[in-house]
């Protein structure tokens, strides 16, 4: 969910056993980066565990995260695509590890499965 949605009830669920995964935009995208940092700081003050993917050279993000993965710097327009690929790989390998059928997800709407 976008970091801006945290204010709508989600913050009440934050505790040390709840992991929050952030895909942090490059610092060059100043407004979006600042908003994401504010959301991370809010979770940090509530004791949540922070996991994040940030771009190299982003010392602010690296210092706030409990578990961090540094991504190579890429042009600003390519950054969302790099993060999207990693998000899909994360979901794929998480599903495999949980022994979920990746070809037939549970609770998928019939409108998606019937063409």
C-alpha cells in the first residue's frame, strides 16, 4: 500500500512482530522520498520492524531500516521498474517458501480466471 495510506488505521496494527516492507524511491525524487521517510519514521517510533529496499547512497533510509537491501543507482525513470521486478521476485519466492501454488492463487476472483 502507498505510504500515505498509513494514516487511515494501519498504524494501529504496528508492533515489533509486524514487519513493514518499503520500496524507497531514490532521493532524487524529493517529494516522494520525503513522504516515504516520514512514514518510515512513524512506524519506527511505534516499534515496528522495518525492511526496505533503497538505492545506494541513501544514507537516511539505510540508517532507519532494521533490514536493508541496497539497490544500484539507476536513472530516476527506471527506478520504479527495478523495484517492481524485485517486488514480484519477493512475492514469487515467498509463495514458493510457503508451499503455495503459484499457478492457482487462493481467493482469486472468477473474473480473473475465466476469460
